[in-house]
């Protein structure tokens, strides 16, 4: 039972880290490329991450 709580806590920490890094990446990325290119690249990366779920 304790091992499941540890796993869930680590997954929650990973989710929070990804969520927080996304805002930093968006702020930095928008200085170099336009909004349409940025959204395209973000969606492509998201699609590749979700392919194993299919």
C-alpha cells in the first residue's frame, strides 16, 4: 500500500514539473518563433507522446 502511495506521489510530482516547465518553455519560445509555429510544434510533440496510448 505504501509503495502505491509513493508511485502516485512521484507521478504527481512529474505532472507538476511538466506543467510548470510548459509555462517557461512557452515564454522563452515565443521570443524566437511565431504563435502558429509554436502551437504546431507543441501539438506535434504532444501527438508523438500520445502515440503509445493508441
